[in-house]
């Protein structure tokens, strides 16, 4: 019994009842508009509220197509989805987001809206008319005035047992109303995912949004990894070297501290730029950051023995996106060398071959077994991703006793 009452009158059933009453309220203007035409055609006079049942239900039938046409507009779906999610108890993941753009989505939304207002109109009308009638039946044994009014309205009910049958009949009317409302609400809840759920176009658009969000996150993660990771590696290397000669070479310690200061200042500036871009939500904006014009400062602040080779004409003519990504690739190569090669000498060669720039970085492989370091490998993946975004390639690995990182960046990648 408790389960039955919970199904008919529980919180979910009450919310769905409210949803149906809302549908009845939405049907009202369409019903009144349809009554302006159905009433005169049927020969009725006066308001549709005082018309015969035939005119009333005729106006109801004519109102449903009007409601369906009005729900073909794209903005109808968000309103219906919000109501179904809140009042019908339909999980949000099963409903579509945003306006209905495709024809199929608009037709399905119109079907849902018509079903909602159609059932809502019937349940709302019954909710207004049936409770007073049921209450009158339930007080028949206790009120002579009510019995006389009922007999005047329905003379065939002039039977002795009618008064005693009133209370159970009134209770059954109320239970029937609750059951009808619960059934109509359950029907709407079952049809909501079908009629308001995402179409294939909606799923494709959602997948594209997720892919774009993931690309932005990866983009920012690469920037933070390369900028902050390089700064920390350079600071660690400089601080370690300064600690070893602290008592014997004050000048070197002074230079190391200056390099640490410069590296941290540059890293904080780049970090502020990236975080500012993230807060502004400018997903498609070009990321800030230095290019190859700042390469000398980058190499001098590492504390490594680095030799740089560039073409005779310098690095002029490199598009800004290519220059910026090339800077980050060199930065990651320096970070990788500082972490794994210690103070081994490092060579950096930048050359132009036809329509692409080639970056080659080499350092001797350290003696002994490689040391496993936590978090390793993300930087090299980031280098490969940067190269692919520009239409180029990147590879890294041991070659003839040295560790070699090679990246090829086409000049046309600056237009991507």
C-alpha cells in the first residue's frame, strides 16, 4: 500500500503533476485562439468556457496543431528540456543541450511539446473539475443540501443506497485522478529522451566541443610544462653548481644567482601570460611567448655548455608561429639535457632546407644505466605535438653514442 501511494503521490509524482499542469497552462492560449474559430463554425455563442463539450473538445483538438507549429522554432527545445529535467526527473545526460538546429530535432521537439500540452490540458482540466465533484460525493451521507442538489441535477440517482456509495465513489475518483496524472507523467518521462534527446548532429557538435576543449587544455599544458619545467631545471642546475663552488669562486656564484633570477623572472612572466589567457577564455587566441629572437638569452641561462649554429643569414624570415614553437622545442631540448645529461656539452643546430627549418640538438649519452625520473616523457610528446600542429615532424633517441632531438618545421606551418 505504501508503494502504491508513493507511486501516485510521492515527490516525483507530484513534480510530474506540476509539469502536466504547466503543460495545461501552456495550452490555454492555443485553446482560446482555436475556440474563436471552432465555436462559430459549430454554431455556438458566447465564451468557449460555456460551450458544449463537443465545442470544448473541438477547440482542444484544433489547439494541438497550433502548439506543434509554434514549437518548431529552435528556442522551444531549451525550454522543454529545462522543464523535463527539473520536473520529470529525466537525467540531464539523456537530454540535448541548446536550440534545435536540424529539421529532425525541431520536428521531435514539436512532437514532445504537443504531447506535453495535450496531456497537460486533459490532466489540468480533470484536476480542476474532479476534486470538487469527489468531495461532494464524499459528503453525501452527511449533507441533505448536497443530496438534494445532486438529485436535482441527476434524477435517476434517487436511490437509498446512493448516499452510502458516495464516500467510496469520491475516494475512487481522487485515486483515479492521481493514477491518471502519474501515468501521464511517467509517459512523458519515458518519451523525453526519445523526443528531446540529442540527435546525431547534436552528438557530433558535442564531440567537437569536447575535442576543442581538450585541445585547448593540452595547448596550455604544453606551455606550462615547457616554460615552468625549463625554468626549474635551469634553476636546479645553476643552484647545484653554485653550491659546489660557494667557498672558492664567488664570481661564479654571483653569475649563477643572476641566471637564476633571470630564469625565474622570465618564467613568471610567461606563466602570467598563459594564466591570463586561460582566465580570459580566449580559446582561439595566439598564445603569448618568445620566439627564436630570444634564443641567446635562453641558452645563456641554462648553465650548460651549449654551442649554437645558425644559417649565415640568421633566423630572419621565420613566421611568428613557427618561431615561437621552435623556441619551445629548443627549450624542451635544453630541459631534457639538463635533467638527463648533467653538465655534458650540448650542440644546437638550426638550418634551413628548402621550405622547412630543421632543429637538431645533440648531447653525449651519460655513462652508466639511464636513471628513471618521475614524470618523464611528457616533454618529448609535447615536442612531437608542436611539430605536428605545424605540419612537421619530430623524433628523439640515441644515435651513435649521442642523444639526438630533430624537429622539422615547414615554413607553411605559420599559416595554420
